C-alpha cells in the first residue's frame, strides 16, 4: 500500500467588515478573515495538505493572491480546482 501525507497550514487576520467563512459555511460574527479570496482557512489548509501529498507545491503557487481571477473567490471553488489539478 502506498501512503502519501500532506501538511496544510493557513492563517488570516480577523478584521471588521468581512464575512467569516470556515469550511465553506458562513458564520455569523462581527469580524471575518482578511484575504484575497474569501479567506476560508479550513479549506485553504485542506488544499495545502492535498497539494503537499501530491508533491505539487502549495495553494499560493497555484492560486496566487496577485491574480485578479481569484479576488473574493469562494474557497470551495479553489478546493474543486485543487482536486482537478491533482487528478490531472
């Protein structure tokens, strides 16, 4: 049996004026996470772990915060794209 392990890590600052998303679920809170996308740290961590297990660098490499196409993107879309990258 072949086993691959990936490690995911993500951090975003809590700030006023943003929605709080964790695991694709919007939580009612006075603050949200600051980021280029929706800043869902749980999904970003999962993407990083999957990419790491596939030896495919990290989420920032594939979905850079300098790319306008990922501005305010739903992290569930990033997870879907991550799975597609690994499958290819």
